[in-house]
C-alpha cells in the first residue's frame, strides 16, 4: 500500500504516552493522509529477497496433514503460476512492517492456539478453534489471480474453503446484510501495531451477497501446504475480483452486521481505498493508472482486466451500479 520514503516523521514508541493523542488516532491518521505523509506512492514489484524461514514447521501447524487437496477446475487462469518463492517473500502485511520484506518478521506470529469468533447477527454467537473449523469445511484448491491496488499481480494456488460455507455454518439472521472481518491485535507479536496512527486491528468487509458468491474464498493453504504466516496464516480472505487490500489476513473474527463496516484503509483514506474496490482498468487510482499491472517475478507489464478477469462470476452483483466510480476504489 503506502510505501514510506522517509521515516523521519515516525514517532518513537517511548514518546507515545499521551492518552489524548492515542484516542485521537483517527484524527491524526486522517491528517497525515491529507497532508500526503502516508501517501508516498507505489513501490513496484521488485526486487525480491530470499526468506530464511518461509513455512511454519509441521509441529507448529498441525493442518499440514490436510494438504494437498483436490483442485477445483472451475476457476482456471491463462497465466503461469507465480514462482512460489516470489509469492511468499513479497508481501503486504502492515502488522509486521510497512514494506514488502516482512516474511522473516512475520514468523513471530503465533498461529496455535487460534480461535475464530463468529458473532453479531447470527442464530448463536460462538468461538471455534481453527483445527475444528478446518475439519468442518470442505477443502479444495483454487488457482486465483491476485491484483494489488499498487498495480502488481501474481497467480497462486490457494487451498481452503468457500466463504459461503462458513456463512452457512454461522447461520446469519435475515437482518444481516454485511460480513465484517477482523485481524488479530497483539503488538507484542506484531510491531507494526505499535504504530498508533493506524486504526488497528485491520478490518475488512463484504456484502452478504458478495460473501456468498462462490468465488469468495477463505485461504488456509498455499502451494499445497498450510498458508505461510506472511501470507496470512492460518486463514485469510481471497476475493480475486477485488484489489488486494480487501484480502484480509490472519482473521480472528467474523461479525454479521446490518450496517456497512468501515475497513482499515477506508478509514485512513476513503477517497483512495473504498469499500467496494472492484478491479477496473478504466478507473485510475487518484495517484496512478490501473490500466496495467506488473506480473510479480517477470518484470513484465500486462493489461489489467475488468473485475481482474472474473466478470462472468461477479458482474451480476453490481447490476445497475456500474457507472459509479466508487465501485472501483
Ligand atoms: N491483511 C492484513 N491484516 N494486513 C495487511 O497489511 N495487506 C493487504 C492484504 N491483507 C494486509 C492484509 C494487501 S494491501 C495485499 S496486496 C495483500 O494482503 C497481500 O497479500 P500477499 O502478501 O499474500 O500477497
């Protein structure tokens, strides 16, 4: 997302003691965004670096025995898979740093025990641990394109389950219109969360119609193994027709709501990162074009496709709204 060019404005943790400043975090972040402090532009998709510890050990991640799983051939792509090492060493995970080289730092994420809360407008609120949840969900592999708002892309095989199966398991009430998702919050593991000017925890949301579209996927594996920490272990969202910032990582909570949730980047700068964020090459980001994308690991740019190539599955969700620019930010 935002790649900082200078770090001089960062405030050392030791100075972050004034509670009124902390409580005013949301005003601070808007002020920084408005003044351009956070908005220093995209980074491009190179160079990559080699991670020493990219995959969790089997003792740390008991789900290793579940993979690989059968591929769902409904979702085919006309691009080669991104090199595995590239996909797991070039990441956005602001909890571990506001740059791409966070894969070593992300190894501090503790992925067991991992409880997932399901609450809000559901028949019965509950908490379930990830390994029990994985046993209940039908696992499959899907090869998806991923298009970051920063104009780089990759093509990866995720394993996991359809989000609609989780929604069915949660039994939402008829009043529920949206699904809000939340990442863990623990700044002892994730130093990025000590940056008080960000509105932690990371939050994302979908309409229930989007969440129950078959394309919406919860990824729990990658390249036939449990998903690495830096890619959002033990469970992250994959909605490939939307820009990458919607793909919330390391989810701990699913809340069914009547009101539209405000997502992390939307709260920071809604004019650039909105609720819908559907990929559209014709609607530029306010500071750069979205017409093309750099394919990770190749150094090549290719044209970006409407809905990232998934229009046949999702365009119907937005019938009658197509002219609205906010649908594509
Ligand atoms: N989820 C959390 N919790 N924190 C983040 O910083 N970054 C998002 C998304 N999910 C992010 C997140 C962005 S901007 C992108 S492009 C993707 O994760 C990157 O996913 P990847 O590292 O697996 O490629």
